[in-house]
């Protein structure tokens, strides 16, 4: 047969040896006590939040769960208090039929450490709301500026738009190193007979080559003009009176 009173007394003795700081554990009677929990009970950090729970042992504890309620708290909103109550209930379920107060106190302390934030005054909350509101307004203005910058950049993008939509030469018509080499070989074969003629292919550049061609054409035109001039002179002399062409007797 389970000796519930003995088990309860042993757990209470263990809790008193753990929570040794003044005000941490307040004993009401052999079945009731209050446990004051802080994030940092050893003064290793600042405590902005705290929680005090009231514990009552039923006669058949730990076969049945203890009666645990939050007596008072500091720095915790209603939302956080509801979350803390849920953690307490979950921890009690996980430790059913065994001493559960220390695991519950440990869960409370971990939660307080994770939420150890200074409680804001009404004035500070108002300032935060105003700051958030102004931040949203600044964000909208920056968004408008960004839109205007994008509009200003549109003409610049339009300037290069032709490169995007320009159609490429079909791949079959593109010049490749192989096709150029074949064309060059064919070109040299077709112009090989010119090497025995006038030294017009000795030029090292295309420009000089065509300049020499122009000079050759000019020289040919000049020779043709000289020949035409001689023909014109002969025609004039033949058209003159034959008597003028007969030998004259000396006086």
C-alpha cells in the first residue's frame, strides 16, 4: 500500500533543498506551499519577469496530479500567461503518477528565461506604434521612388531593345573558319593567272591593290586619248588641198 504522506513529505523536503533563496518557497502547511520562480534566481542576470505558483497535494498524490495554479506574475501578458498555463498542464501530464513539481518548476523557469523582456510602459508602447506607422509610410515613399526610378530607366532600356529583337543570320549562312578557308582557297585559284600579268597583285593590302588597278585604268585611258589625237591629226591633213601637199619649187 502506497504511503502518500511519506512521498509528499519527501518531495517537499527535496524542493526545500533546491529552492533555498529567501522567498522562493513559502510553506503554508504540509500539503500546500507557494513557489516563486525567477529566470535568474542567482542574480546572474536581470529579472524582468517572474511567476508564483500555488501547489496543493491531494490525499492520493502522486497517483493523481497536484493542484497547481498561477497565483501571481510580473511582466507577462495575458497571451504569455495562457501559453505558460499550457506548458504547466503538459508537464503535469508527462510526469503523471510521479513527483511532478520540480519538472513543472523547471518548465516555468525555462519559459521565463525565453521571455525575459522588460515590460513597456504605455508611453513606450505608443512610441513604438508611432515608429512602426512612420516606418510603413517611409516604406511606401521609398517604393514610389523606386517606381519612378524604374520609369526613368525605361528609355535607356528601350535604346538597346533592337539588339534583343534583331533576327540572327540563319546558321547555314553564317561564316565559319572552315567556310572561310574554302573560299580563300578557291579565290587564290581563280586569281592565280593574274600573277603573270602586270605586277598588280604584289600589293599587300586590298586598298593598294585597287589603287593600282585605278592607276592602270587611267594610264590605259591616256594611251587611248593619245591614239585618238593622232588619228584626228591625220584626218585633218588628209582633208587639206592636194596642191598644198605638192613639193614647192625653189625661187
